[in-house]
């Protein structure tokens, strides 16, 4: 059940969450940063040793967090921002307005390229990223200019089913007949190349 329907109190009472007009001024960035530090301590990072925590303020005034979860395959590692966005959606919150990402040391880490795109979907270009103590926050739109978004999907969808290239002019000649299987061929495809 969404947090608002449960009647949960907002974690950040008093934050001026006036729609798109949130400018980060007078916001308790230090508190958001501490929350990122705390969740970083629970990260699963046995390979890199870099524990990352992400804390976000959602439009409903709630605090959501996530940490990185590494994998022995390396490529399947989940960044802290992925967990943050999963928590946001699972909590029934609508969108992120402010995010702090740290390595548990009170200093901001910049989101990787993929996570900028992930955050863009759930925060938009006006979402603010913690700049650290004494530094101004950064707009996500400045970190990911020209982002791909759902407007591209809506406007370009269905123009060309499957995006297949045009048929060749003489399809019969363009297509090669299927080659018969060679006897005695064993092993996985490509193993003898
Ligand atoms: Zn990332």
C-alpha cells in the first residue's frame, strides 16, 4: 500500500516540495547525506570494496534508500541507485526530487552513466543531486543532457514494425539456400572457428 494511503508521516516535514519548484534551498542535505552513509554500511561489496549508499527525498516527503549489491559475475552488479529506485517504486512514492549518493564517508559520489538514465526516469531533469558540504546541488539534466525519454518512445513507436531493414529488390536471389548439415559435425556452434 502506498505510504500516503497508509498515512505514514513524511520523513522530511517542512521541505518545500512544491512540485517542480523544489530548488534545494534550505533543505537538510546533511541529513540526506547521513542516510546515504548509513545505508552504505549495509552494502554488499566484497569485490570492489566500495560500499555505496543512495538516499532520496521523494515528492511525498519520504526518505528512500538503496545500496550497491555486487555479484561474482561483476556485470550483474546493481548500483545503489538501482536499489533506491526500486524502493521508491515499491513504496508507492511518485518521483525523486533530491538524491545524495556517497561511499559512506560523507562525500558525494557521482552516479554512473547508466544510473543517470535510471534516475532521469524517476526524477526528471529537475531532480537535484547533492553537491556535498558547502557545494550547490546539481540538476540531473545538467549531468545527462539530451537524455532518451518516454517522449521518444511515444513519438516513434509503430513507424516501422520491428525496425527491419527494407526487403531486397530480388528476394529470391538475395536469400541463400539453407546449407545442409555436415555429417560428423560435433560440438557447440562456432567451436571449430
Ligand atoms: Zn550506477
